[in-house]
């Protein structure tokens, strides 16, 4: 109101030419301010619209400090594929099934292994799988219906470790042959509490990663995942632990040369 009163006073007291000139100058100042505001807004939209600002780092070469910081910003999504035990819809399949008979030519384990080798016979498909595991949160957000059940991931790991005994890609003595034996025993990773099973898996897999890691950054990344989740698992949700379990599995397959070597 005060502004309006002053404008009226100007109109009644100033000479018409002077008032017109003053008003014209005021309009120019306002237009200049609007242009500056629009320029700033355009720049802000350009920065926020950049996809790189929202991509999570997935490369093994990401420094461990950067990687640990970014993990705190992740958003997790529900994943029913983490708790399914039956594989490929084969009745009585899964590591805990009495008919699984891992390592035998008879049993649902043998049937599932045959399907698994055929399914992942393509290098392109193996590459896609590893990428989905290395960045599980983003993959789940982008392709919610394409996630591979973790019970199948365990089967893939088991076959890869079994194959790795012959070329040393399982890490040799003290490597992942020990994890395979634990997995076949079907207790430590088959607890009724899925959270405990996942934490046990992360612990055992991360401890042996030094036997196959290709560089120091990979090893740091694995240690970061394991240390962080073990340190705060009482406050972490199931989905966070499940995503970490997928990530360590992807790192192992990647370091073993799964993409090139297959099963």
C-alpha cells in the first residue's frame, strides 16, 4: 500500500515528461532483473537435468571413500526374488532340499545345473547379469521384473567355483572352494532368518576375495561393503543387506572371469 501511495504522489507532483522517463527506467530495470532470473533458472535446470548427477558409481575402479559415501544415499526396493528357494520351477529344488544332491548325477541339483548352463551360455547374457549384480539398486529400479532370483545366483556361483577348481579361478587353497562346501552343506546360508543367511554369505565371500581380486581398488570396495554392513546391520533393512549380497556376488563373478569363461 505504501508503494501505491508513493506512486500516486509521483503522478500528481512530477511533471509528465519526468514521470514518463522515470517509469520507463523502472520498467527497464525490472525487465533486466527478469532476464537474469530466467538465465539462472535455465542454468539450474540444465544442472539438475544432467543424468550423470544421479548415476551411482558401479565401476570397480571407484575409490573406496567415494563408494562408501554414495552407499548412504541409496534407495532400496522390495525384492521377493531374494527369498525364493525353488529354482527354474523344479519341484524339490534349492540348496536345502533333500533331493538337491549337489555334485551327484542324480537329483534336482543336476537338473537345475543343466538348465543353468544352457541359460547362461551367451557371453552377452553373462555380461548383463554381472552388470545387474554390480549395480543392483539401479537395476532393480530400472527393471523391477527382470531380477534373477538369488537362489539361482548361488547356483551360478556354485558352478563357477566348481569349474574354477581346474583353472585356479576359484582362488585355489583357502579360496571359494571352501565357500562352495559351506553352501552345499546347506546350513550357514539357509538359516530360517534370511537376514542372517545373507550376512553370513557376505562375510564368507568378502573374506576370500583377496584370492581372486585383480587390483587394490576392487579389494577396497569389497572390504567397504562387508565392513559397513557388518557394522550397522542392526539398523539396516533387509533390502539393503540383500542388495549388498548381490553386489559381492557380482564382484566375485566379475573377478573370476565369468563373462569370458562361462560355466
